[in-house]
C-alpha cells in the first residue's frame, strides 16, 4: 500500500510539472520563411499526451536541400526535451532549460552544434534560433503562419 501511495504521489508531481508539452501550444501550426527562391518551413502538431511532433524542410526553388523530424517529449528522466533527427539520423535530445508564455529554451552542452535551440513567439511570427550554449554562432529563422 505504501509503495502505491509513493507511486501515485510521484505521478502527481510529474503530472504537475511546469515543463509540460501542453504549455507549448503556441508553437503548433504550419510556419514558413521565404526569401527569394529560398524557403524553410516547420510544422508542429498540437500538444497531446505530453508530446508534440514536428517536421522541417528547406530548399531553393523546387529543390529540397535539407529535412528533419522533431519531437518535444520527456526524456528517460522525465524532463521535457526537444529531439532533433536531421535527415533521419538518430534523435539528439536538448533538455528544456526555461519556458515562458512565448519562449522555450532547450540545451545540450555535449552536442557539437547546435547546443541550444530556442523557439520564441513574437505575435504572428515564430522565431527559431540555434547556437552554441553561450548564444554565439547563432542562426535564426523567422516564420510566418500559413
């Protein structure tokens, strides 16, 4: 009986975590960035069952240059993480470091590049930035909702 209470209590604490995927609903939707013939797009599902699924692709004109599968879901320790799988490679986790009503910061200081992934909502614009953990060597994309 005592073990059951401890398990139930641990589940309630985990369920009440401030870092639930449900707090990232502002990222969901189809997002596109275009400059001349270059384009990049990301698609994010609504949060459900503690997870969001995403896909991204970029190209020039009619040519696909890059693609990635993504998810935001708990890691093995129960911490929310961004998982990136560029071109189908094994997924790399970036643990959630901070979360507000309009920004999520994920980090993995042991990864070569990027080490930080930031999503920020600015009105009807979604800004995605990758960088080293100190913010240097940053690349950003500004997406409009489609």
